[in-house]
């Protein structure tokens, strides 16, 4: 099992460690709810070094990536980021990724458990393109600081004026004296930043952020809080809302698919868009506090019509929420039932996301 450069820090902090995507990662330090609430109200500090970081160079890198992903990447200004998908010819998702375009290279952030297959997929499709792909996962580490206080905490360690950095943009610069990259992105539904630093400086960066943020309510936060935060924000998780058997159109992520250009899987996604009977992702508010887990059946009019992909008790909303794929989708406020351990519980279809931060 792989370990991040912060593994011994997590152990020292008393984190509960679990396997995730082939890595040993902290699922929680105190409690998932405490870490969730701290991120929503102040700030959470997350180790993201398990995520894959790839770098593309060569004169054909943009053309190549445009052919491989659902996003239009040609013409992106330096520093601009885009969320996108690598799809197979059937439209299934190989991985959901974030793309950052710079003057001399393109950086990709991919899911931990998919890194090896993404590398192989890209290498297999290079053809005669002038493009080189380098895996930076071991040499460049990744930390996220998320929450309403994230900007004011981080600003004390960087010279980049963070209020001027737009959402989904990245800039290179010094982080506490060390060169790195800062992006205004996250996976929590809150404002926040993701930091890319050399692996041998990762622990120093984490420690400085912890020290600076302590008085502002910053707490180390694990995968458990990251999952409840992203679920409230309606963000998909690979292996749950996305997979080789599911496509971005079904997931309601049309805005990240440019059907006007050619890419692998485009024809299948055009058909998926027209197929009104295909299962579509919906949000559910479930009666009671019992949590529907992935695989729980969804019923409408006493007929099985779908399946839950993720569920939790929302610490912010104080309600039980879930995402599920149901045949043809379902109208907002329509009623259904979810089978939780053999007993059906009433549920109402609701909009995704469940939670949106205030401006």
C-alpha cells in the first residue's frame, strides 16, 4: 500500500487510517462531523497527495488532449483550469480529471485509483503526436485548504494576491518561500485552494498552514469529511456516480462535455443525450436518519426503478441525503422509496446540489 509524505504526521495526530485507491489515508482525526463543520464554518486542511499528477509537454499536447477529453482545451489561457472526462468509445468514464493549461505544459490531476490506467490509456493513444507524459505523483505533493477562512489563512504564507485568483485558475508562486503552484479549486463546495509543492517540502507546508490556521479554526480533515462535504455539494465520486458503466450525460454533467468537437466517446454521448429512458442521476432526501448506502434499491409506484450511488446524513442540512440513478430521471419533489436493509423508507426527489455556499 502506498503512503503520502504526510503519513507519519497523520499517525502522530491520531488519525484513523484506511485503504483508499491503493493508498493508506486518514479517514478522520477527531470525528467526521467535527471536521465537516469546521470546513463549512472555518477551514479544513486535507492531504491530497494520493491524487495523481501528470504533466504533458510537446508541441501536440493540446491537440492530443482535445482528442482524448470531453473538454475544449485549445485556446485556454495560461493558468486556466477545466474539469473534464476521459471516456472510452462507449462513453463510459475512464476518469474525471482537472486540466490546467500553461505556456509550456499541461498538468492533469487524476483520481488515485485510476492513475495507472489513465497513464496507460494516454500512452496507448499518442499515435504520432509529439507529446510526452510524465508522472509527477511522487515528486510533487498536493495539499488542500478549504473553507471560508482558507484565503485569509493561506494569504499569510503567499505573495500571490489570492482575491485576484479566479475560481478554477492556477498560478505558480512562492508558498512560504518554496516555489509551487496554487489553484483556486476544491471538492467541498466551499471556497478554497489546492497547493502543489515539491514532495520534500510537503510536511513543512502542512506544518506552517496548521500553525498559521490554528487560531482561525483550521483543523486537519480526512476522507470522511471530504466525502460528506462533496456529497452535500453534489459532486460526483468516481466508482459511485461515475464509472466505465456510466457516462457524464447520465450524471447531469453536460456542461463539461463539448459535443461540437471530436473526442473518444463523442458519438456514444450524442446518443446518450437523446435517450430519454436512460438512467439519470437525481438527488434524494430520505425520511429518517438511516443512511442508504451505495447499491440500495430505489422504487417508484412499487417498481424498482433505480439504485443509490452515495448517501449520508448531512451535518449541514441535518437531513439524510443521497444520490441515485433512476430510469429516465424523476421530477423534483416527486416521491419514491429507498430500500435500506430490507425496509423501504420514503424519499423525495430534490435538486443537486443539496448545499450551496453563500456568496
